[in-house]
C-alpha cells in the first residue's frame, strides 16, 4: 500500500483492466485504507438479501463496489480521453503539486 494517493476525489479516471476495461468515470470517494476508489458507473452490483423478521420477503439491494487504484489511470484530456501517470514536483513557492508525466510534467488542477 503506497502512502501517496495520486488519484483524488473529483478526478476523471479510466479503468485499464478487468471487466470494466475502457470505462471512464468520476471518482466519488477514495478509500486509502483499502487502496481503492468508488467510481461513477463502475462497480454497480446487486446484493441479495435473505428474508428476516423485519423484511420477510427478502429481496435485492444495489451496492457500489470499489475499484483498486492500480486499475485506474488519470484522464488528463476528456475530449481525446488521453491518460497519464501522476507524479509530484516542488513548485517555485514550495508547494507540492501533482503533474501529468505524459504531458511533459504539466500541472494537474
């Protein structure tokens, strides 16, 4: 588990492996302890609920399953869906900023 999380809430990401390969979506929440993230439109599953005294019919419940961060890559240009790895550089005023490696270290907003 890495200590630096390169994907943040609100980023547009693309899934690079698995059954949802090629799907892009917005990051809803990052779960650093699980090294995963919840992405809009990815990981929607159905959980079957067994009958109980409170819910005698049972039924189905929609859940949102997180995706591992290693399967996600940041989209830096939404029109062409160009992706890039994320790095960190020190700016002139001393802040640590995220940069897109495939875009010649352009700062990510």
